[in-house]
C-alpha cells in the first residue's frame, strides 16, 4: 500500500476561523476528511501532521523515508517563503513532494510570490481552496505509483 505524508504548516489549525476572506470557511478537519476519502478510494495510506514548529516539520520529513513514505503533500504555509530548513529537508529526503496552497500566493503580497519549496517539489498547486489539496493528493499518488 502506498503511503503519503500530508504536512500542514503553521496556523493551518486555525482554518475556518482566521482570514476567511482569504482562506474560506473550510477547516483543517474538513480538508483532512476529504483527503481520507480520496485515500480510501485509491487504497492509499495517509499520515497527517500539522505543526506550527519548523523543526518538527523538518523532523517529520527526515524520518519519512524510513517510515516507508512514497510521496509528500505539503502546505508549508508561511514557511513557504522563509524556511531553507524545510526546503533542504525535502531536497534531502529522496521522496517526491507536491506543494499546495489554499490561496493563490502569486496574487497576494509581494513577499508571498517566492516559494523556497517550489524548486525542490515535483510541482505546486495553489489558489483552489480545499480543492488544491485534493488535486495535490491525486498528483502525489501518481508520483508515488511511478
């Protein structure tokens, strides 16, 4: 069975309550529920982690290969634009990664237009709300199954 690691970055635990004009009313539990349904239909195992701590995210990525992870689906949130550590962990782990964002980071503030993660990810999906995650999971499953 394929194993996909789903990583939610900082403040995503507040979805549905924070900046609903940008992120919508969808909660992290709703996103995770939708991902679990897709995984069940595709007969894929998910490990889902949300962390507000950069080091914890790096640690989870660092142990993913040993745990048999075949692909990573990551919304690094604010760390997208600032974390060389997460970028390097993804580059080093040897596991294909798909970067996702609820909002279109390129239509927002200038500092959000740069992703440190995108150059080491297999691809990026942004701007489609919770559908970004569904599309990203489909892409991660395809990458894992190669």
